[in-house]
C-alpha cells in the first residue's frame, strides 16, 4: 500500500467545491458527480479528489452522525430483507 500525502493548501482550496459536487449530501435536483468527473471539472487528478472528499466528509460529520447512519442502514437492510424474503422475523424491533 502506498502513502498519499494531501497538501493542506490544496485541501483548503478545493474542499467546499468537492463536497458540493459529490454525493456526500443528497440533493433531489442534481445528482452528485463521481470523483473522476469532479477531477476532470476541477483540473485535479482523481486520487487527489478522493482524498479531499474522504477527509472533508470526516471533517463535516461527527462520529455520532456516522454511527447513526450505520444504524439506519442496518435497520433499512433488515426491513428490506424481511419484506423481500417474506420473513417478518428478520424485521428489527
């Protein structure tokens, strides 16, 4: 595995724009772009955009928010499984 170093000045300069263009925040009117599409639009390489996005997401959301999202997804998955498999015993309480 290689180490990727993100220049803090590059992060500061592009953080808001990357978050605005990506799927980090759901928007009904405009789907987010992939890291590759964002990189092409901003003139950066894809790996830099990926690093900016990942660091910025962690900066924007507290650990509590991440845990709430994980729990929400777990319950949604169980509810879908219970319905799709016709197994009410799988539905979370």
